[in-house]
C-alpha cells in the first residue's frame, strides 16, 4: 500500500478515536453532573447507583487514551516526528489541509469538554469536602466530652470544644 494511503487510513482511524473519546468524555460529564445533583439533594442511593458507571467510564477513558497514544506514536514515526512531542496542533500544522481543519476542530472540542469535566469534578470534590467537614463537626459535637482532646480546624485555628453531648461514643 502506498505510504500516503497508509497515512490517510491512519488519520481517519485517529480522528474516529478522537470522536469516540469525545463521546466518552460527554458521558463522564453527564455522570459528574448527575453526581453533583445527587450530592446536593442528599441522594445516597443515586450516588451509589452512579459509582459503577463512573468506574466503567474511567476504565474506558484510560483505554481510549492508551489507544490514542499508540496511534500517535505510529503517526509520529510515519511523519518523522518525535511521538513524545507530537500534539494535535503540531500534527495539524504538519499535515495541512484537508486534515488540519478536522484535527484542530477535534482538539478544540476535546479541550472544551475536558475543561467542563474538570470543573464538575472540582465542584464535586469541593462539595464532598464540605459535607465531610460538616458531618465530622456534627459527629464531634454529638460525642464531645470534657476530657476530649483539642481539635484544630482546616485553617489551623483551635476549635471550641462542645460540652453536654447528645450521645456518648465508646472506643
């Protein structure tokens, strides 16, 4: 097969992989959004139900990234570029039209969805941290005794001990 034909086949396959990866990222964004809603609504059952799908998407995204890296390596070798330094922008610049438009469009879409997903993951992490801190302080207030050790808050300030606990915890 002619080298240009091989390159065209590899590029088509590469763009299909990028599109598939984009769809996985959209699915991950939907799950992150659903998780955020469940956290805000206190939907523990919903959170538990989302966990397997979240794990499955994480596995699929890792596999997609591995396949993309393998194809990137083949493309780099075929074009005489170092695969470690090969980016979508460099690939588009190297290939020119008609490939560059499709490659740059895929890059922009992937960048946008990745940014959105990162923002949702950060929101979820912040919310989980806040809920964890809140429930830790509630539990501490419910179980505090006069002999309890001093606790420190996230800022390093000493937390005022609570006396007259509603329940006593042993152990």
